[in-house]
């Protein structure tokens, strides 16, 4: 999920994912509706969701946290 202020988010998100080798669908939330439902208070906040739509990690803001969350998700597959 991405909330990006002041710019077109897709190119920024794609650049980030390419840089870190993150694969899979990316949810953009331009009106911050889902962010509000999840209680996101600040950015960056990463939300890792499995193929069934279950939130598996919430708030992994640092790269090491995000990498661990993604590795955990991949191990479940």
C-alpha cells in the first residue's frame, strides 16, 4: 500500500520495488481510505498482505523489517 504526498505515486513505488527486488501487486491508496481503516498514523508504513487478502505485517517501516515480513510471507507460499 502506498500513500505518497505531492507526486504521482506509481513511478516512485515501482522504483522502490525494483530497487529492493519486491515482486507482486502494489496497492495505491490515494484517498487514504484503507490507511484510515488500518489506523495508519504516519508514513512510511508498509502493509504486507498475503494472496488471501490477510494482513500479515503492519508497520514495517525500516527496510530490515520489510525484508523479514516479505521473507516470512514467501516461506508460507
